């Protein structure tokens, strides 16, 4: 009996050991440091979610620069030097013209509409096709979303849009194309590089993210004028990139668990941003000497007019940008029937 029992225990132990060794650990670089609320913590939250529900796959989180710099993550995942990345496709605009359409669209869809197009229309399929057609060996999953950001921190008040001419400004995605039309020289800097650039005068202004996130980076110490609304990013989508060979090596259950964890992450990422930013705005105004400014309707109309010109030119120059842009515009035309009638008008005080 003892021998038989020992054999059963040993067999069970080997089975458990075999199951444990079958679990695959994926190294995941994040575009945002874990010290950043909402942006950085979203990657941590995703890892906690997937590791809490999956016995087949486990993710290990790494901050920007620990494996690869933020702007090198796509190439690193594609060539297999990194298994996965939590990032946003707007960082690849210099490589792929259409990339920012899957990150943030100036005067484009807000979070609910963006998710509707991505998850229930053609967005996700077009997202994957973009990477496939450009030779990137990655599998993409939408994995986070936030509501609008601020539209910029300026050292000096912008009395008119003419005051933008000649400024050097950190700017993200397609909105940078608009700012360049208005005489701004733009550059794309990773989050950790922005404050030093402001401090030494390499840039005169910046946009990065939401008030709570920007507060952590200290922009208010140098740039005292914070402008709203975030016309350039009415919503920002985040992606999980997994090396395609790694993804295809996972069983279907593990793949579904990753997708479920990303869907859950979209929910908490969006809710956290909505819950925490108003307190940061109040703190900036009352304790940090920040003047909160709003663009006038006329100024916003100028931004939008410049964006429409940019979009038309990019669509004429790049066939895939046109394909995605046309698809998104078609969806938005249909959504307008719903969106313009179902919601209460938001009062303005």
C-alpha cells in the first residue's frame, strides 16, 4: 500500500511539475514607466490580470529602456528579441503612415465610438493587416484606452494662434502634422525625455497625456499654461504586440485568456482616467500656479480645418491610410445617427 501510494504521489508530482514547466513566460516591454499613473500602471494591471487567470502563459513586465527603448519596441517584438510590448501604434507613424489612425485621430472618435469601430466593425482586422502588409511579424490586440488628453503645456500664454509660430513642441501622432501647418516645429519624445527638454529650453511646449499623468512628470513646474480640450486625441488606444511566432505557439485557450485580460484592461484603464483627473486639474489650478485655458471655437475650427487638409493629403499619398480612413469615416457616418441623438447635450458653465 505504501509503495502504491508513493507511486501515486510521485506521479502526481511529476504531472504538476510538467504542467508548471509547460507554462510559457513572455518578456513584455512597456512604452510607459510603471511610475506613471494610468499610462504606466495599465501595463502592470494587464500583467496582473493575465497572470491571475492563465496557467499556460505568464507575462513579465519591463519598463522602457530595460529591454529596449520605447520607440524601438515594434522592431524588437517583430524580430523576436522581445516577446511582447504594451504600447501605442502612434509611435510608429514615422514607419507606417496609417499607424496613428489606430491610436488617436484628431477630431475623431471618442472612446466608446473608437471601441465600437475596433471591436465590432473593421478596426481590429485593419489593424492587424497594417502590420502584416508592412512586414512586421506581430500579433496585435487592443489592450487599453483613455479619454481625451490635454492639448498642451505652454511656457507662455497663447493669445492667438499666431503665437504658435516658431515654437518647438513635443507632439504625438497625427496632431503633430496639424501643428506643423500652424508653424510649430514638432518632435516626438518619450515621456522621460520631455521634462529635461523643457528645462533646458530645447522645447517651448509639450503635450503628453492627462493632467494626473502630466503632473507626475512635472510639466507644471516649467510650463504654467495648460490648454484644453485635447482635440488631437479625443481617445487614445493602446495595443499589446506579441511576436507572431510566439503567439502562434500558444494554444487557443492561452490566446483567449490574453484577449480577455486585454478587454478587462480596457475597462479599468478607461475608468481610472475618468476617475482621477479632475482632482489633478483642481490641484494644478489651486496649488501649482497653473492657468487652465480653453481654445476658442474659432481656434478649434482652425485646428480642424488644418487636420482635414492633412487627412486628405495623407489619403492621397498612401493607399492604406486611405483604406483605413475611408472605413473609419464610413463607420462614423453611421454612428452619427446614434451618437447625435441618444446622448444628452453636455452643459457648459
